[in-house]
């Protein structure tokens, strides 16, 4: 059984930074792709960033240059480092692997 537990959400001012964590249990995280999504109020869930098993990363154009997705294999944790946050970054952020999903972390960006 794979469990993904997210943490690190909160309130931040425009231009600020937050780091979300996604801790995995039940599977060796380094062997698999991990993906971050987000869902803003009234909008569909959208792709944010992914890290592959080989360590390659890909980002949505809307966050490129501001968000990174580092991974700590020893802690079986993937992160979403969010810098220069904008008000449109307000959303619930989810980490995902295969059919498994975290519970979501609320991020609110005040203008």
C-alpha cells in the first residue's frame, strides 16, 4: 500500500516562497516518476511539475523558472519549492504517483 502525505501549505504574500513536501511510504520513491498538480477554485486540476526516476524534471510554462521539484531519496520525499509566488498560485496542490494521490495542501497567496 502506497501512501503520500503532503505538508507545507499555508499563506504567503505575493513574491514569497513556500516549500511543499510529499512523503511516500510503501514504495521506493526514487524508482518512480512523481508529479505535482494543483487545482485552483473553480478550475480543473492542472499539471505543475514532474520528476522522473532518472531525475529529469519538467515544469508547466506558468511556473517555469520559479518552481523546482527536488527529491530526497533517503527520506523518500519529493518537494515542490515555489518561489516568486503570484496570486494565481492560490490552489490546492497535490502530489501523485501512478494511481496514488496525496491529500492536498492548500496554498494561499495574498496580493
